[in-house]
């Protein structure tokens, strides 16, 4: 889900990088984060490892692109992590 007003996307952390990029490209957006292994890595992996993509000088690292991470565990526990600026 994308918000055209705020330019914020709601993406699944388990999605592979190329899936995320395809979903955004359909709406005319890009992640600005393109690691070498984009087709094999996931959005969650990028966030967990604080990955840097090939265009980091233009868009920044992944932690610069993430606003909020919301997670549910198998026991239905909910956690919401906000970026500290």
C-alpha cells in the first residue's frame, strides 16, 4: 500500500528486494536501495543488517529510508519500532 500524499509505502519485511522494487515501480516510485543481491535478499534482511545499497550517496542507507517497523510474533505480540532522528 502506498500513500501518494506522504510518499510512504507499507511493505512486507519478508518480500524479496525485487518484489518490493516491482511493487513500487508499478506506482512510479523506487526504493533507492539496490544491493548487489537484490533478487536474493529481503527487505527485512536489509533492515536487520542496516544494509547500504549502490545508490546510498543519493538516497542514503536503509535506516534513512525506513520510518516505522511493525512486527507481529507467532504469539500475536505486537511491536512497533520508530526511527530515532
